[in-house]
């Protein structure tokens, strides 16, 4: 090998871990196969560097594919090296981080290479819910290899060279790469639902370092991942004015205003990510109707309705949080479901999946109703009815079956406008007001928006020792 053969793969590792903390394992491993002149192409490491290191003092296990060795293709020994990383990580209770830059399956090793793919899949499945799995795609990730980042908990793609696909763009009937580059980072980030972010190599590595600092190291780890010097009673100003964009609300209430968003380009009407409250990591799920840019101007707007993509995004995130006992906070502002032919094909199943995720989760769950909360869409968003431990609401929140005027028009079909307005006012007071919901026990406390941080810190600290003895069963079916 030339002096640069391992430099890029090793350079990525060096950027990721604390200085001089990486210890390589298996550097002398080579392919066993000798078919099709593979002996002449043999090289130490067999196209992947593995080992362990530290990120801010936390142990992590790493594999980084080297595209300059056999094009980074996966063969028998290459796969066994990655599998060995998982075995060690599971024993130590530490996250696995993988950097993908791969030419696909190694043709010279055929079924041995296919078995290697299966071995990697099996290790990822075994590790799911036990240790966090994070993946960065810095080169090609195609065909069966695309399952690897999809099985990870978090995945990133480098914006210029990273390519992820099941089928290449030119292999899709009616498409060419010039027409729609379905393997591009932007396309995958916006459409496939398993990409958490795109950016430069340095940006991605910085995000992974930050993410490791947010997460418990394993499913028995503590969610108190940091100390807190931020005022626990700090007033959260402008919360009521910016509630349409929960990214602002979550940044405002979090320790030091840090909100780590996941799947930021996918289903933007549903926001997911992590905040910290008194040093405790909390997963957040929030309805979004407006996206503001860096200058505070409206960049995008959405209806206050649940979509299939948004429900699937929320369900997957809640399931991850519950697996690692990370508390969940929801910010509810929703009044119905997206109404179109496409939604009718997908929404019921996605809504069931989200409802199941919230209801079955045994981690601490708090719901904050910031705006509208109407109908069964509200029920599915971590309401008291499906298991929220605590429900807070802002004074101007609307909670009920539907908008009061629509309800009045349905109940009094022949009434004139004046009577409709009168009945709507009565309905809102009796059935759709936050005070009415609180009187029935569906809201635990009505809070001022400025006091949001104080109450949420108190709620999650109270719920820290929550224990639920779930009924015995193998697993659910959703």
C-alpha cells in the first residue's frame, strides 16, 4: 500500500476521537480467499479499520471503511472485523460508530461475502436497544449495504461524496441520474426517513461527537449525561410568540439553549431531537406549523395536521428513547389529519404505530399543549389518555373534539350566524377550553409560557425513578 492508503479512513477516526485515544485492532487481518487473483490484491486491514477510542472521555467502538483497499468492498474477513467490533461494544456497553465508504460486496468472495452481509445485519439487530449505533456515509453505500445505516439508530451522509441507494438512479425505470439523483445526500435526507443530517465531513463528525455526549452509553446507562450551570428557574421569554416553530421553544427551554435535532430534513412538520434539563437528556417530539430562518422570517409553513411521514418519524424516535430509558417530552399543537389520497393509503397504519409507541413506552412521559389539541390527533400525541405521566398546557390552549364553530354548525345545522356564534362560544367554554380539560383531569396544570423550563425540570426530576411492571409477553406487533 502507498502511504496514503489508510490515511483517509484513519484521518476520520482521528477527527472523531479524543487526541491519541484510538487503539486499532486487527490491523494484520487479510482476506482468506485466493480466487480470481485476490491473493495479489491482499492488503493488511482488508479494507476496514476497527478499534476503540474516547469521545469526551466516553468509550466508543469504531469501524471505518477504507475505499483505497480493494475499493472498500465487503468480504468475509472484512465483515468479521466489523462483527467483532459489535461483540466488544456489547460486552463493554459502549456505542458503535461506523464510517461507510464502500464499493459494495466483494465479487471474488461471492457467498462468503453475502454471509458477511448477513453477519453484520445480525449484529446490528442484536445490538439494537442495547447500545447506540451511529453511522456516517462518506462514500458509496449501495444495495444491501444501505440496510446498515437504516438499521443504525442515527445516520449521516456527507453532502458531496456520500451516496446511499438500494438501486442506482439509472437502474430505476424512467429515471436517470441527471433527472433525479436518488442516491444524493439531499434526496435521501428528505425522503427515506433514516438520515438524521447531511453536511461536510467535519460537520458530521462534530454532530456525532455531540450526539455521543447526549446519549446514555447503553440501555443501563444514566440519562444524566452532564452537569448543569444554567438557571433551573430561568424564564423562557417569547415562548408564546414562537410556539409555531418548536425548534425555538426547545432551544429556549433546554440547558444553555442547546437543541440537537434528528432527521431534520424529513417530515419537517414533526420535529424530533434531544434537549437537556438540569443535565438530564430528554427526547422531544413536537408538532410544527412554521419553520423560521436564521433571521426570524418564515421559511416554510405546514398545516396543523398529522402526516404518515411525521407519525413514523415520531414513532421511531419514541421507541429509541424508550429502549434507553430516555424521558420523552411532547409539544402538542395539532388539530387533525392530512387530508389527501396519499394519506388515506398510509396514515392509519402510521398513526397506529405512533400511538403504539407512545402508549407502550415505559420511560417518563410529559406532554405540553402549546396551542390546539383537537380530536383523535391530540389523543395520539402522548395525551393523558394513552399514558402521559404529566400534562401541562398554556392558558390559551384549545383542547377538545374540534373547533368550536365547526362543532356548533354540526349540532345546529339550521341556525343563523348569530346563534352559531353564541353556541360556539358556549361550546368552547364548556368543552374546548383548557380549564374544562383540567377540570376533568386531562391536564394536570395550566402554566405560563415563561415558566416552562421550571415546570419541565421539576416534572422530569420527579419522574426519574419511574418504574412500570409491564404485562408479560414476548413483544407487541406494531
